[in-house]
C-alpha cells in the first residue's frame, strides 16, 4: 500500500493547495532546445538554509541521445541511492561542474550574491559552453551569463538535467561536511551537514561557533554580539 498523499515526497503544497509533482523528471524542457542544436545545462544548489559550510551549485550537461534511468530529484532519494546516482552521473554526463561560495563569502556578500557567485563559478567550470541554462526556481541567479536562462519552479522534479545537478551538488557538499566533522566534533556535521539539528544547536549554545559557521546568520550573530559572555569563534 502506498504512502498517504501528505507523506509522499513528490507532493508539495503551495498556498494550501496540494500539487502532485512528476514521479520521474523528464526531458521535455531539454528537448525543445536540443532540437535547435543548443547545449543545455541544468543548474541547482544545496546548502542555502544551512548554518555552517558553503552554498554549493552543480551544473550538468546530459547527452541528447541517451537517457539515464532511475534519475530522481535528490530530495526523493536516500543517502545510498544519491551516492550511487552521483557516481553514475559523473560517468554518464557530457560535462559536470561543481562550485561553492564559502561561509566567509556568504557573510561578506550576503546570501543572494554568494549564490550568484557560486552558480557562475559552476557554469564557468563546465567543459562545454552551454547555450541554455535550466534553473530551479523562479529567480534568475545566472543573469548576465550570456545564455538563455529558463526558470522552472520545482525544476528538480520536472527536468532530468536539474535533477542530476541537484544530486551532484547534494552529494558533493555532504561529503565535504562529513570530511570537516572530525575537526569540529561538537557540531556533528557528519550527520546534520551544517543544518540546525538539535545537536548542532546545543553545541552552538555550549561551544559557540567554529570557523565554518555563517556568523552573519541571526542565531549565530546573537551568540557573538547579543551577549558579552558569549564565546568567540572556535578555530579548532
């Protein structure tokens, strides 16, 4: 028996209305540009809502003559399946590029500008020059890239290229945060990847932030500025 509609990962709610998303991301958005001979890249990010670590973008160019089966929006996949698909995408895609903006750049530039910086870095790093960029969401964070940019709300559910980018970005950033975890054990980055889990929140209260934290984020800024007794940034 299937899950109740409210618990299905391919269901979302907008203004109280239930919207059923596709079970499998397709190639409809890609094909109409492929038919014109254009190189198409899907672009997606991860890490925007984290309290520590970078915001990371991936750009992926899929081949026009082959289809990668079992591709899904990264949010519909468990850890093991994401890891498997990540490695398959690297072998299958014509070009893949991943880039980040660090927590220091987020603090210095603000999140919107840092996201644009990371996205431009990812696209500029592709081995192929794209003509068309398929972007997840309703904000053109790659304006000025000298490409035709198509905005697709819930793009990782609708576009295979964006879904592939979502997986690559997610796995890359998760691996980085796991690698950082032994150097900053109180925050359990291996399990929460920099997002505000209960363990992470407790460690921030007890230990203060480390060098990976976004110190401009309100909860962390309050630790540093709101209470003169708050601990300073940890460097270990």
